[in-house]
C-alpha cells in the first residue's frame, strides 16, 4: 500500500503531497520539494522527524 505525507501534515501552508512505497522514498521526494519550492538546502532534523512521524497509509 502506498504511503503519503503532505506539507500541511507538518504545519506548512503548502498543498504539496508526497507519495511513495517507503518512508525513504517519501523523504527523498520531500527533500527535493523542500529544496525547489521552499528554498531549503536541507530539511532540519526536527522537521524531518515530524515528517517521518506524519507518514501514513494512503486512503483507498
């Protein structure tokens, strides 16, 4: 089952949703999004932990 997390899940005012088959895949997608859309050179440790904790199974 696919997993998902959105920027809004971690408190950002952004409609981006990352989907993937694993946490690592989703975190890679989020990292690219953070770099290109939020001008973040890297995701801070605390924010990465919140994002990992917010990853959930995609609703069917």
